[in-house]
C-alpha cells in the first residue's frame, strides 16, 4: 500500500486552533461562574449553603412596647 501524505490546509488548522481556544475560554468562564462552589470543595469547614441562606434571611426580632 503506497504512502499518501495528507494535506492540512490553513483553514483546518485555524478551525482546530479556534476549537482549542474556545474550549479553554469556556472552561475558564465556567470556573468563574461557579467559583464559590469550586472553592468550597477545598475548604475544611464550609458552611452549608442552605443554613447560610436561612440565617441571612431570618427576620430580626423586634420588641414592641
């Protein structure tokens, strides 16, 4: 079987580069959007998000005179 060298035109190389860079940028945007969740995986004592939300929205006790 004879050896047939394949031709790689500049358009195909540009498309491959765009796909690679798009994947990297997409991954960085995903990490940025979900940074709190990603960072909480590495904390030792991370508070439960539901508890933090419940305590921040708890109505303050008001004293009526």
